[in-house]
C-alpha cells in the first residue's frame, strides 16, 4: 500500500529513491531490489504473471500467508480447509466463519469448548464446520482431506470417522453406484457436549438434497441422548437412512426408514440395495402423537425385541423385562410407554402361562384400554401346538369392548404361527380383524406401525446453507500441503496459504514488513 | 402285585373274599368294588380295553401316576416332558435321566445348582436336558411344549428363548423352507454357571446331523466367557451358523462361517438365504495356531472394526483404541494378539499421519516382524487424494525384509481405494503381492484369513446321543395336560402321567394304596 509511511520506510530501506508524487494508499507499489537489471526484469515479469493468473482465476501457485489475503485473491472460495496445528486451528476456523465460508477442519487437539462455539456460530450463520479431527469429506464432487475418487451417485454419507467414510464410499463405487456428498463431522460431534450439531445440519441438508436417495451415517456409538435425537430426526426423513455405529447393540435390522448395519461393508451393501429399490420405500407415515404405546406380550422374546426397538427411538420405555422386583411391578402401572412380558414369573404365579390361557391378556387389555393417555396397544398372539386352541376367540371380544369405548385407540396384533398350525392362522387373523385389530405377521412391522403413532420429530430445519454442497467447490487450504495438491489434482480452483515464517526467514526484510502499514499486504508479500 | 401282604389287605378292605391260591408276587390282581354287577362288568371291560391298548402300543388314555410306571407302559419312550411345579421338576428329571431318557424340562423355578447337576449327568450319559424353563422344541419332527407346525428342512435351531424359536421357525416355514430340529436349551444355559452345556451338546449334534445345512442360535446375550467358547465352537462347524443375541453389540455381519443377525426376522432371512446357497460356503479353513496376530492400522475406524471382530473370538486382544494412557502405551508392547491404531495421537505427536507418510507403519512392521511369537500381521493401505502418492512403494520393501527373515509369518493387507484413485489400485495391489503380502479389499475377509491362523477350537465331541433327534419320538408327559394333547394331535405315541392326588381323593382307598406293597403299582392304580 503506497501510504506515506510505507514509502518512507521503503526509502529508508533503499527500495525506493524518493516518495512517488501522486501515489495514494489504495495504490499497490511494487519495488524490486536485484543484483542485475535482468534479474529485476525477471522479478517484475513474474509479478505480472501472478497478477494475470489472479485475473484468470487460476491462482494455484501464488501463496499468501494469511487467510484474509487468500480470500481476497480467491473471493469465490466457499470452503476453507484448515490443517494447521491444533492451537491455531480454532482461530483460523473462526476467521473463515466470520468471512462467511464453510470450514473443513482437519486439525485435531482443538478444545471441545472451541468446537461447541464454532458449531454454534456455524449453525447461526447457516455454514458448516466439518471437524475438528475431520479426516475426510467429499463435497460437490471434490474430495477434501483424505478421500477416494468415487463416481457421483445417490448415496449421501455422514461420517464421524475418516476411514469409515472412505471404506464405505470405495465399496459403493466398487458396487457400481456413487456418492452424492460425504460429510465428515469429526470424532466428537455425537458426544453429549457437541450434541450432534453438524450431524443434524448434514442430515437436514441431505434430506433436502434431490441428488441424495439414501443417507448413511457412520460413527462410533453416539451418546445415548444424542443417538435418540439423531434417530428421531432420521426417522422423519423421507428417505431410507442406514446407520452404522461400531460396537452398538442394534435394536433391529430395520425400524421404518432406519436400516441398521453392523459393519462398514454391510453399510455399503445396504445403501446400494436401498438406492436400487423404489424411492418411496423409506417414506415414514404421518408423525402425529396419539399418546402412550403399551405392549402386552405373552412371548418373552417378542416382548424383549419390541422393547429394544421402541427404546431406540422413545425415551423412558418402562418394562418388567429386567431390573429389580420394584421396577417389574412399577412397569405395570407406568403412565407412559411400556412393554409388559405377561409370561414373566411375577405375573403368572399360580396361573397358567398366557399362551395357554389368554385370560391374563384380556385382564390387562381391559385395564389399559381404560387409560385415557394410551393411544396404541401392541400385543402378540402365538399359535401352535401347546398353545390355547383358539386364542382369537378369547381375545376378540375383549378387543371389541376396548375399541367400542375408544375411537382414538388402535390395537396392533402380531400373529406368530404357520398355515399348518392347529388354530388356523387365517381364521385367527380374520377373527381379530373383524373386531378392529390391525394384524401383522412381523413384529418389526407392528412396532413400526406403533412408532408412527408416537413419533414427533422433524427432519430438521429447512436446509439453510444448502449452497455449501453445490458445485463448483472453490477452496482455500491452510496447513498440510498434500491437501492443496490433492485439490489441484482434482482440478479445483484453490489457494494454499503458506504458514512458513514471514519473509522466508530473511530477518531484515521481516523487520521492514512488520513495520509496513497494512499487515495483510505485509504478510501477503 | 398279588403278594401275600397285598391279598391280606384286600381281604381286610372287602375287595377280596379270600387269598387266591397260586397267585404270586409277579401276578397282577385286579379287584373291582361296584354297586351293581353291570358297573363291575363295565369296569373290568374298561380294564381289558386299557390292557389291549397297551399291547397295541396306543396307550394314550390310560394315565399312570408315576414316571416309572409310564416308562413301564411305554418302554420305547425316548423323551420325557416335565412340566410339574418347579419343586418337583428336578427330581422327575433326575428319574428320567436315570432311566436313560432325554428330558424336555418346561418347568421353571428350578434352582440353578439343580440345572448344573442335571446337565452334568446328561452330558456324561449322552442324553439331553432341554431346560429348565424351556418353552419350545421341535425334535424329530415333533413339537414339544409350545411349537408351530413347520415343514422339515435344512435349518437347525438352538434357542434359549421359546417365542424366539417359534418366530424364527414360523418365518422360515413362511419363506418356503423348513426346520431339521429346534433344540430349546432354557433361559439360563448360556449363563456363566451353566456354561452353555446344552447349547454345546446341541451344536455338536447339529454339526454332525446330515439333515442340517445351516444352524441358527437365538438367545439373549451369553455371558462373555460362554459366548467366546460357543463362538469358537461354532467357528469350527463346517456349516454356516447364524447367531441372534438380542441386544448384543454384533462384531460384524459375518466372521467366516458365523453370520450375525440383529433381530428374529433377520435371523430367519439369513438362515434361508444361506441354506439356499452352496453348502461349502461355511467351511472354515484349517484351524492351526500360527502364533499371535498383530494389527497395524493407519485408519482408526478400520482398526476399530478389526478389534471388534477379533475380540469376539479371541481372548485378551490388546489395543490402544480405548482405555487410559498406560493401556495405550502397553498395547504397543503386548506379547499376544493386538490391534494398534497408528494414527492415534500418542503415536503421531510431531509426525505426519501414517496415511500421509507410511514410515511409522514401516517402523512398527520391522519391530513386530522380529518378534518370534507373532505369526500374522494385518495392516491397511488407504489410497485416495490426500494420502501418500505411492504407499506400496514405501511398504513393499519393508514387507519383503520381514518376510525374508521369517518363513512362518504371513502379512495380510487390506487395500482401501477405487479404480479412479490417483495411486492406481491395481498397481498398489501388485506391488504388495510381488513381495509376498496377501492383499484383500475387504477388512472382514482379511480378518477371517487372520483368524483362520489362530483358531484352535473344535466343533465339539463326536455327537454321542444323536439318536435323541431321530424319529420316531415317543414320549411320556408329566404335568401340563395341553402338552400331552398336543403330542396326541401330532400322532405321537405318548403316555400322560397324572399328578392328581392318589386315589382321586378317596381317603380310605388312599390309605389302602399307601399300605400296598410295591409303591410303583400303588401309584399306578
């Protein structure tokens, strides 16, 4: 900047003979100190090249030393890749957000409080902060950090883990399909503190992204509260969502549009399978809250599976399936959602098992049907030798009585049996349907129907910041040079910020530059 | 029994006018006390019918009051179904085992020490005790307890849970396939105390059963030590084994011949899918112990999945993936199996990530290669933008050096990448194979190959007692009458033991019967 002060300094440094008349603060003044005239000409020629390159928008070789200058050079940059050492990383990310850019934050050793603050800011301004400790992303067809080259396609990935995303993306490619976006969220995003801030943003964006047909989320197991919120949000997405939480006790293969994978390859296969199926497969039913859901089971294992499935999505499901005697007895009178195993010891003392005599089910059905807060009753009817010869005959009148008194209640029955069972499977089904029960042969389908009556989550706010995922991706890279080279190799317009000490270690020049007005330009030179 | 003492008692009771000359202790003496001659004749006629029925082998109506008499009446009975109240159940089961019969033990409230003792006896004499608290079994085509009518087929089931078995069996039937055997083991068999005694017997029997092509095991999660033994035994079975442990953190979709299902329907679908595939799919590789297995990973998620898979089958796999700092550092020097995440903070302080610079992998490879106890090294090579431009060029010479010094060592490499990655996937593979590494694109396959070098379990002792599963099933039922009726309905030859009080409540007769010699006959009458 040709300010008076700067010109005076240049004169003192013998870079300028005397101050230039008419030069002002908004002029750029270039001075070259060289041993030969030829060298000076070459230097000035090089400057002209760089200026031309800047005008043509291909500034891949010029390396400023600050983010601000880099963004000045490449104003169309919509992403900033940060891989400087952890102690500088949060500050650089903050600058990027302040400049209204999305951040890919590879650096680790960023304090969790910094992460929370950065993601809060990002959420407020509709930008994304991927990371810290985010190894991998594929955004608008461009790999950021460590990323494999995969064709574009209908699978949108969200991943807390870098090589998790890479393995799934590579496998999807090998299976002939492609990836719409792969959004890294960092290893701590699904912790209680960070609360899945980026995962939730990413899910809302992919939910609204017409190029994404299936969403995959890969992570270590989230904090239980975060998992519950994330799963509820995912349930409200009108697309299949594949979840792969390493070392997580999966509640079932499928809950509505949620598909639980158990390893990385499994996740890739499920995603490809779902993407190739019809698109309306994952559309969830209308999510209106109809009140508490009560499971009344005569089969212990069925009760247990129903409990696992419901607990994955609903908070505080009471049950007599485990816990101490007080908890068991308490479950019978719990006011919210609950699952009762009516075959449990404490309920069958001195009476036959409810599969032999369904009277116990009838009693509970009558009691629960009178509770106004209950909107859905889930029960099982198990056929076969040894069981009651005609359970529907005992249950149907009870179902009829309960439904006659309540038009806002639904009874969902899981019928377990075969067409060769002595009770006549179809006759049992008809008898129950006659009195208004909805009959299922799959426990999973029955639980899904129940969950559709209690779900309350939404797929997330309208996807503010969707342009973050739109091409062309233009980037500023600060830190690991390999990541810049990778962007260049992918044909991405990018500027690499050089974090070496100012003036390349030349002490005298460093002192002059430090004293020059306009620190930005000083760093840039 | 027409002993002198008994005849004297009958005379005293006016059932006999005087002792019969020539009647001996091994004669059966029948006396009828009736109000009319017609009634007496009818009673004697009924006795003749029962005797005839016994001779024809269709003694479904005559009801003795003890197991001993029942077995006397139906000596071909190979199974005893026990559903008397818990306090009598263990004693009845003991009698059945003493009589060399298999036991289906429906009763609950049997002490765990009794269960351990019963199963010990059963193991020693090559008999099965299914239960206590065993709701369901299908043996030799006959449903015991609660059971659905399903066609016979290639899927053998082992289940701790009754409705779990019923649901899977019904679903397999609905999918068009059938069940070879369904062996209930009771809810506590996979506890630490019982140690999977019946599950292990059942698995050995199904392993040796030519009619069984696929085995399914369904249960709540076993005690970790029991799980490890059971999985190791299942790994050695030359058939696919599907495992469904409710609420269990599955280590992967597939480990060799082990297939992990996450719900009941999933288990049924997997079993049908596997049964319809070629039979040699599940054949495990030769199980010879080649020494410790060491994982050296640059990808954290790959390390973590490898750790979960290995830990499911191997005891004490060390790792720096979790735990405190001491555990992390200890893992680097642990002498047995271990998995190291070389990208972890404590190993990359002040150095680039091993995906950027594989030198760290080279150093560990050299160190581990020198340990004589190590037989297998598992490593990952992750390609893509951002990663080292030619990792195989760095790793291959190191692999070559290690293998040159050791002919008993194998190096298994998982290659993650696509055919569009800048490193050239095929060239990377070739370079690594050239120097003797075995290269996989699936982590699961690489871990399987590693496990095949350390597995030591066998599929179980030769299946003593296999005749328990062979038709025809002939049964004595003691307890719940519905189970007897179910056997009759299935056309099974059976005797129901009547546990009502002796002499139907007639006090005088009860006293006489109690005093009669030969308590067995006394109870039987």
